[in-house]
């Protein structure tokens, strides 16, 4: 379908890479211009927003959004990948521990707020032109610099006590971009002094996109074949928190060509607008700066 443009809230299944999801969508929608916003591990499932057409221009802005996850954690051992798919590197006999829900909740509370996190070796971060997981598979470990993260909320959802000693539990985490949940699970195990790793992961929210309103690849394919495009979120809806601003044809032409124009409305310095023409067509995201409008992203094309 020509001119297809928007964001699709895909529910990625476990067992597929994020790249696999994008490749499948390209075949379904018969378009090459697609890109995901924030990689999910192959074993993870959940929300994976995918940009199509001109919406690929906002991929970087969506990637920067806060995320929410539900993660399963198993205690008693640690792996090289920090999840249960890896090789065990440390082990503890959980019969030697007596971890209560109160103790676990107290440890979780210690992870709230801003902190720094060392990225795992099994990650897609590049060092010297090579991805860390490629080096890890060669048996090479390199020093990684801590990265700033922020956990705005972490709560204990479920726990499975064995004679009163918790060995498995689930947590819900709201966090900033770049937070590795695998590493968080490993760090929780270390603070409990019994080691631990991630056993499951579901991303339930990425920015404004929630799992409640996500679509499986099969659902998207079926809807597309029926001509139902309701799975495609218009780009301007992603920016609904910004004020709407309509401009005349002359201003529209200039602003779509990246020319700074005098603002037709007073605003606060740094305020961002969704700019439309008089026909209601979405043109740009623009910032009020020095009593003028500066184009940040252009979306409208004749």
C-alpha cells in the first residue's frame, strides 16, 4: 500500500529477534521503510513499537521513552548471560537462606531512583566496532563503563516460597531507556547474597504504547489483508502532549523546508508544537526558540 506511514504497537513473541519482527512486517506490509524502537532480547516478549514510512523519523524519540517490564527472577545461581539461557557461573544452596517477602521488598526498594549500571557482556553495545555479545561468544570480556539509569518504580508482584524461603519471584519495573533488566535481576541476587538471574521478561509498556493495545504479527497480517489499517497509529498521536498549532500556506511551505519562521503565537522558550496547515495536515514538530519556530522533525510531503 503506497504511502503507508505510522507506528505499529507489535507484541513481539518469544523466540524471535527484533530484526526478525521487522523483516516479517516488511513482507506483510510490502514496504522496506520500517524500523523498530528499542531492541528486545530473543527470549523476551511484549511491546515493540515499529515505525513505518515517514514515521521512521521519530524512531530515536520513541527509543528514548521510559519502559515498563514484568520480569521473573530465580535465585540460587548466576549465569554468564544473566538469564536462564546462559551457563551457570555461580551457585548457592537455597536451603542455607531464609529470604522472606519483607526482606526481598526491602532489597527491591534499594534500587529505586537514579543510579549507574554496568551493561552486560551479552548486549548489542559496540566496543571497537564489535558488539559485546560477539566478543563474549569468543570468550573475551572487556571493561564496560557504568551507565546512568533511573528506576522510577519497582514492586514485588508474585513470589513462590519454599518452606518460607523465596526462591522464585516476579517484579514490575518502570525505568529509563538503557536499563538492562537482566543485570537488575543479577544485582538483586547479589544483594541477597544468594545470586540470581532472569527467568522471563515481558515488556508491558514503551512510552505511550502498552501491551493492552498491542497486536500480534498474525493479527496485523489479517487486518492488513482485510484493508483494516487501525493497527497503524498516526505519527502526530505520538506527540499528543504537545500543543496543536495551525499555520498559513506560506508559513507551512517555509517550515516544511526547515526554515526558521516567526512564530504566529506567543509561547514559552523551548515549548514544542505539533504544526498543521489549514487543511489539518500534520507538518512538523517545531520548537519555539527566540520568538521563532525552529523545525525539529518534518513529516509532511506533497
